[in-house]
C-alpha cells in the first residue's frame, strides 16, 4: 500500500494537482442516507455510535489525461482517516484505478478503531504508485498525491438553543469575510419580533472549523464554557440590537417572539425594564446592550473561573 507522503507543509505545492477529477466523490454516514455533496458532516453522539461511512468513488479520468501528470495506470486511489483525538492517521483503503469500485463502505472493524465522537477527518486521494525519475513540477515519490478531496465528521455541539455550523476558511471567503474569522452570526431575517419554531429560521452561527473542533473537544472544560458564554452573549446582543432597531416606536413586542424571549432573559437576570433596554437601541448604545447581554448569560462567572484552572 502506498505510504502517504507528509511533504506538503509549504503554502505552494511543489507540483500541480488536479483536484477537480475527484469532484464527483461523495460521502454518506449511514446506509439509508443518500450520498451527499457536502464535505462537512455532523451528527449527535448517539448517531455517531452507529456511524457507517460509505464513499461513492467517481474519478474524472479525462481531467487526468488532459494534464501533464502521471498516467492513470501509475496512480492508486487511497482513503485516509485522521483521528483528531488520538492524533493518528491510517490509510484504510487502496486500489488501482482499473479496479476502482463504484462505492466502498468502511468495514466495522476499521470503523471501531476511530473515536468518532471527537472528530474524524478523511481524505480521498490519487497517489503515485511507485517512484519516478524526478522532473520539475511533477510528483516523483511513491505516495505523492496528485488529487485530493477532504471530508470532516464531527459531533454536534449539543444541546444548543441556536444552530452552529462548522465553516472552513473557504466558506468565510465566499461570503467576503476574512479567512481567519472566528465566527459569524448570519441573520436570515431582521424581523425578530416574530415567533420561530426553530431559531435556525432566524439566524445561524458559523464557527471556523478549527475553533469548532476545539470547542467540541473542550466544551465541558472551563475554557470551553467561557468561549461558549462569550459567543452566546454576542448572539443575544445581536438579537436585541437588530430586533429593537427594526421596531417602530409604537410597535408592541409580540409575546413568544424571539425578541420577546431575549428581552425576558435580560429582564430576569438584571432587573432591567423593557423600556430601559429599548432606549439603549434608540440611543444607539450597542455597547450598553452588550453589557446587559453579558450579565444575562453569566459571561463574567464563566471567564472568571479560568483563574481557578490548574
């Protein structure tokens, strides 16, 4: 089986790749699911105990043949799994392209070697089967990859009162945001003085992938709770700010609406009146709103506990 060469530490690869030839590769987590176009998956802890990943292995050979890269007969398709908790990786599947199956499911004995609850990354790649004479711009070592598609499988950060999505740097960039963003609160509507069966109908929280992974791994630690408390305070601030600034001066706040729930939380925790909080929005006092939101979710206590961590 080809050894996966860990030589790709530089920003610019030493040779070209044709990742587009793996665009048709798909993954599903459970036998009854359909193959999915997504590359990032999450599931509950209970679901991950029965996870059964299966790949649809489609390779666009015309893209390979049109490139200067090695011939199809010189390449193997490999699947590698990375266990984020155990910090180990394993090539679990390898075949020549001439014998490539349409689908391949992870055997139970292999699946059980990985800690799915804490996150598993998987890569499908075309790698060089044997060494070749070095040529500029071309792969030459056994195991060098010429095309690659990555997937991630994570546990949902549960329970949550709002949806959290795991976003890559590319996801942020597509929205015109910095690739090194930590999180983004994306509002689907500004009319927060309405009832929503699911907060996800009003907004979602997009968390950078490495931060999401760190949070899932450490969510029961003081550090994880402090991070989540700060994000929750920012969400509450945004709900109050957007909801209140969108209101007409004479408009009543609908009982049971998202805005009503946010105000009730602040009122209960701080004894502030609804009129006081509404006036902050009228006066443009976003910073003041934020302090009330922090008090409402207990951010000070969560952060202060970091001083007792040993």
